[in-house]
């Protein structure tokens, strides 16, 4: 009874510790870049940049309502990220326990995940990757549970009625399919898991190919889940239009442009080139995140192959595909893409500790296979502590890296920018600063008189280039420009008379006074 209580309580405790760690480092308010967009779009049930992130928007909208006692919407969305990470850590505890048959090693994996710098940092601000981590952790946990049910069915263990066993296994697989579909609506990195999941299912149950009804049901459930999630885009861009809509997802071409992330296709550069450099960068990143444990990760994978070969196939192929993609994808803060590999690497380390414990527990028994030896609980607990030593000894430096509790740069910048802008102004803005102003205007209700024209807005409204927008508005209203590209700044400076505004933190915030008059 006590053991069962501890097993049920352990994920909760780890989740609470994770939430507390993130709360200490949590961003207190609005931000720039994509974080600012998510802080604005989710409370408004709008549509985000490609791929639209409908799952995040839908769940974020609900989270914003449920967390309404906890401050302004920007803070609530930051808190939503912290909660997501706490849930992911809790699921990892249960996943680690299921793989190793040890609650202690599950706790080590969950805490290790939550306090790894890359992951901890994600939980400090509004971020779709934290929700991605939750959904993938849940997906993997369901697949491991399905494997156990399917193996019991195949061997006839513990079931009087084989049909009941098959029914439970099928339900778990269908539920995993639903989670996969929901995850597709949150982040397209989920697509990289299609092959690993397929290989895992076939490895566990090759006979599934002779069950067309189950396969058809799974495919139908997946399609319906994805369609229902992505309906948020055309509905909120069309008949139930939201205040903030990215692109034109209410049209056929516009919908696929956003969903397929066509604007980012060129960001995948030379996937098969410079592999040695990419491998070196991956090793450096792994060493920075895991410290002394980094050298043990390959051994952890080998232990996983020996003890849980099907899980090794699932997790190994998922890590390989994700790392291969991320190494060649040009994107800001690309470290976020390695969150799922970090999770899976922690399960490998837990498997390594379990293998060592079983080897020690089986000394002198001879003949027992490694996977069936029963280690002592004390040995397992000590190995769990050993796994956490590098993390705990590096806790203070890691907190210094992830801490955003005093970061109010975006709020200060928006306040200063809105203060200098004349009534009825139009500002030709740039993405990072646009998102912060969108939040302030559309969610916080500040300066509704200002027209914010982002580069995306120019495309969606067919307004033309920077010069067209400025020239069309300059005679009738105050016009401001926000630019970061030195070439664009030089071009604007040459073409217009600019009055620079005393707002720190941006390459250029200036009022356009008029065109320059060149001498004949």
C-alpha cells in the first residue's frame, strides 16, 4: 500500500517542484518575438504565424480563462508554459517508472528533465514548445502502456478473457493516435515522429497489418482530430474573425500557405552537408546541457537496446530524426527543438541506471538475464541520486541563465514607444516589436488609435513595400518606422527626413517628417 502511494505521489511532487522552479524564474509580463505573439493571440483566440498553432491557441485560450485570478493575460500565458513543463516532468516520472520498474529512477528522469537548462528555460515564458513536450511525453507514455498491454495479450499473461486484453490495447493505441493528432496541431515537429511511431507499432505487433479495421479506425481518428483542430484557423479568420489573424487562412491557398509553413521552406539548408561540424555542435550542446552525464548517454541508449529494444527503436529514431532536422534548420533559438531529445535521453540514463542496478543485484546468481534481475531498492535509489548530482551541483548557474523574473524590457519599450507616438499615428513596424505592440493594443487595450503595420500586414493587405505604405499615409497622418535591417535603415535615411525618437532598445524608431528634397 505504501509503495503504491509513493508511486502515485512521486509524479505530483516532481511536477510541483518543476512548477516552483519555473515560477521563480518566470517572465512577469509581455515579451518580444514569438512570445509576444502567443501572449496576444491565445487570449483573443486568434491565429498565430505558420503553422497557425491551433492546438496551442485553443488550449491557451482556455488556460487564460482558468488562470484569470493570476494577473494579466501575458503573465497567465507565461504561467501556462510553466504548468505545461510541470505536467511534462510528472509524465516523465511515470514513463521512467514504467520503463525501469523503479519510482526512484522515474523521479530522477523527471527532475533531470525539468532542470535541464534548455527545458527549464522554455517554462519561463509563453512557448509552444512546452506544450509540444507535454504532448510528446504523453504520446510516448501511451505507446509504452500499449506495448505492455499488447505483450500481455500475445503471451496471455494475467487475462482470462483475451478479447478484454485486445480491447484495452486497442483503446490505448487509438488514444495515442488522438494525442498525436492534437500534437500535430501544436507543432509540426510532431511530423518527425510519424516514422518512429510506425516502426515501434510494427515492432511490437507485426500482426497489426492483418487488422485492417483497427488501422482504418486509427487513420480516421487521426484525420478527424487534425481537421477539427485546424478548423480554428479558417473559422477565426473568416466568419468568426478574431482581432489578430496571421495570413489569410480563410482562403484555400492562404490556409495551406500557413499550415504547411511555406514561408519557412527555405530555412532547411543543406541537411546532408557539413555533417562533421553538425555532429560536433550537437556534442557540445549535449555536454553543456547534461554536464558529466553527457558521456553516459550513448551507454544509456545501449542499455535501452538491451533491456527495452522496441522502446529503443522508438526513442532512438525520434532523437536521430529530430536532431538531424534541427541541425540544418535556420531558426532563432534553435535549442528549443532539442527539448524532446532531452526528455528521451533522460529515459536512457534511467535505463542505464536500472541496468547497472540489476547487474549489481544479480551478482552471484548466474544465468539470469539482465532485464529480469531484481535490484535492491537502496541500490536503485542511490543510482537515482547519482544521476541528479550533476544537475543539482549546477543548479545556481543554470538558474542564472534561465531567470527572467526581472525582465520587463518589452513593457518598458512599449510604454516609451506609445508615449512618443502622436495621436492617430501609423507605425510601419518589424516583427519583434510588432508582437509586443499587438499585445499592448489588442489585449491590454492601449493606444487603439495607432495603426500597426507589420511586414506581414503589408502582405496580407496588399499594401506594397515600405515606400508605398509610407507615401500613402504621410500626407494625412503621423508616420513612424521601426526597422532593424541596416540596409533598410540606410535606404529610409536617404529617401526621407527622419526624426529619431528617444526610445532605447531598437535599431531605429523614427518619425517620418517628409521626403528628402534633392537639389537639381
